[in-house]
C-alpha cells in the first residue's frame, strides 16, 4: 500500500509499523519513546501536535495477541505518554482509540489530543469528530512553523517520557 507522510513523501510498504520501526520510512518527527515491547511515535500522516500512536513491536493485530508482560508494559507506557501530554503540553483531554480492523499495521492505540485550535473551531471533543479534525489538519498546508511545532512538542514529550521510564526502572530494580 502507498502512504504519504507528514513531509509529503510517498512510500510503498506492506506493514506500516514494520516500515516505521525498522527505519525504512524516515519520519519528519523522530521517535518519541520506546519500551521493550512498544514504541510511541508522532502520527506520521496527520500533522497534529502530540497526536501519538503507541504500537507494539511485535507483528500482532489485537490486544488478544499480547503476552501478560506486554499488557503490563502497555498500561504503564500509555500512562507515561498521557501524563507527559498533560504536564508538558497542558493537554486537558485525550481520546484513546484502538482499532483492530487494520490490514497493514500492528496493535496500536491512538492518543488523540484535544487542542485549543480544535476548541476554537467549535469541536466538542467527541470521538465522532476525530476523523473530521484529522482531515482538516491534513488539508492545511504544512509550513516551516507547523513542522517546527510538531517537532518541538514531540521533543518535550520525549524528554519527559524518558525521565518517567527511567524512574519506573529504578523503582522496579
Ligand atoms: Zn509489521
């Protein structure tokens, strides 16, 4: 399948997650965080700051395919990502989406942030509005400034989540 990333580059790939995680597809925004079993990336298609995708490293589709250890890791990783969205970027509400119907990726969770510009556009932070907001973000021309916002927000999340994961490792050892 063909995908177009936030920089406008097109890629022909079989599995989005495998392509991204192996570095075959270089993204505009570098990886935000990773654990032993999961990665957190800025969404590669939609230029919405702090729109994070948490995906499994293993090529499985559903939460039903995750081991007990992976499930525990997933919960604490999602918590760290969500917490950083709040403390670093002041994001008040997030919608989590997990879609099993996906022919070309791994188990993944969307952490969709409700941002001030979405409130200004009149959105009510409903799950039914998400695809409309995504389309709107994609249709806006990508500028130097918007790409900088994406990278800077990712950078803030990155350092905070790294700190959180390090603290967690310290606590468990
Ligand atoms: Zn894969």
